[in-house]
C-alpha cells in the first residue's frame, strides 16, 4: 500500500485531479518523495525508476484528516502504529490528533512521545492538538506557547467543559496573541447527558437523549467569544441544521471560522440506532434526515469546509453493554473514500467538492504542507469503481466498530507515495 518514496515512479494513464491547482485531466504524472515533479509529456520524457499503469483510476493528493483518535495508551482499542496504518489504507497521509482525558496533551513531553511513536511507525504523519487548559480541566490556560514550540498545530479542550465563560475568554485571548487556531467540539455539558438524538427513535427505545440545542447553544456562545477576541477558530463534527446556519452567519460577518463534519453524519440518521444498534452509537449523535441533508448541502455550498473521519476504533467489548453504557465511536478511516464517492453518485456532492473537503481545505485549516500534488504531502491512486465489502478481513484498523459492516461499496485506495 505505502510505496517506496525514493523511487521516481511514472504513473501512466490515470485521471489526475488536483483541485488546489485546477488540474483535472487524463495524463501521466511523475512522482518522487510524495510529490508530483512532472506532468504530461514532461513526465514521460524524464528519467524514472519504474512505471505503473493506473488507467481507470484517480491520482490525487493524499488526504488530510482533521480528527482521528489513535488510541495510543489504550492498546485494547488501538495504537498509533495500528491506526496510522489504517489511515494509509484509507488515503490519509496526515492525521490531526485531538486531546482527550486519556491522552491529555498539555505538556511538551507528551507531544514528543506522540511524535516519536509516529516516526517509529513511519506511516501517516500525526499532528497533535495541544490542550487549551491544563489537564483539560477547564480551570486555567495551558502553556500554549510551549505546546506550539513542541509541535502542536493548534489547541483545543476537546469535549471537556470549561469552569466558566471568563476562563474560556482568557484562553481565547491567549491563543489569539500566539496566532493559534482553536478547535472546538461544541457541546453544552448540562444539555448533553444522554446517548442518542432527541427524536422519535430515542423516545421509542426509551433512551436518554441529546437535543440538537446542546450543540447550537455551545456553538453560539463560542462564536460570540471568537468575535470578541478575534481568534481563529475551527468547529469540528457539526451534526445539525442549526449549527450550519450559525456558521453561515459567522462567515457572512467575516469571522475567521471554519468547520468540518464527520463522514458518517452525511450518511446516517438516528434511525440507525434502531434495535439498540450500538455500532451507531456516536457523539455527537446521529440526528434527523433533515439535519443530514442540511449538512450535505453545507459541504456542497462551502459553509462546511472539510470532511473528517472522526475515527474512533474500539474493541468488540466496548460495544457489548446496554446501549447507554457502550462507548461511542465509529472506526472510520478506511471507509471515507467509498462513502464519499457514494455521496457523489447520489448527487449530494460534486466530485470537486468532495476532493476539496479532503485535501486542500483541511490542509489549509491545519496549516500544513499538503493537499496539493506539488506540496510533497503524498500522492494516492484510487480505483473509484472497485467493489468490495466492508468486512473485518478487509480492514486493518484494530477497531471493527462500524455500522457500515457488511455493506457493499465502490471505491478503494490502491496505493500511496509519501
């Protein structure tokens, strides 16, 4: 899957697509060190070490994922080594790792350990988000300057709440002085004590619910503080129509805000939890079909800038308890390509929007050199028509927790040059 990066490889006959550079045509491309170094006749005339036929395939920049949990330190679920391998198989050469209570990225030593584990694996590159507050406790700002110096690309408090709004205001002011992006996962804790969307399915099953307003209340407050401080902000994993409207308004006002959505939110609704299907237990919860369609339309319109995997690998035991007691999360890195192509075939997204949401836009948000063929961020080849079944034997992630298990799909990454 991961090819020799030092060889000069001539990829022949593929459809080369690079939305960042406005390239979309069937031609040949010369690749070295994860970078396009020549195109067309120039590529054919240049010296090369090997040739690969890629007719009927797409040649694209490697993807950038703005949110993936790699479970380092939770070996029962996965490791950086196992999950960066899954990232490569899914077409992702770059993965943003958010902090959480089991991986509190609030000091340089933790950042160094993440980088060391990533380098040892030698697969997808991992970009940690530093903790916004010490211990993610929401009480006082973390040493954001030191975290930036150690290699964090941005800061976040994950889904952990803040002690009060003044603390959040001071944290955002501090981040703004450092020109740091703050990643938000909007959720008001006092309204989010359930496990499923506040809709018909949860009511019928008797499950405690999380209303959409748990997200929009938090998002509205965060946007007001972003406007007050001028900090650059990214809002991740939006799940409802109301959030789309708030982001639309914020962008119209000229705020420096961006947003992403998890791929599964563009496909599934709360109906997927019927029968207490814990594989569809995710946070934020799957919501209504109206929400799903609004999210798709927002990606197409550019209100939502990027699509993330929101990869959360879990072992089988984590999904075996009664629904409210199961751990939320979907193993998602390896299914993004076929699910994205299905949205295109269904007419919900255009192909250029899909690739933009997986390449140049998330690269820009993360502030990394990737997302275009000439940046050196990796090159991938996809067979868009290859049919395969989502089954344990076809997945390399340590987690097989996906509600798409057993589904026949089209589209697979055949190789990556990084």
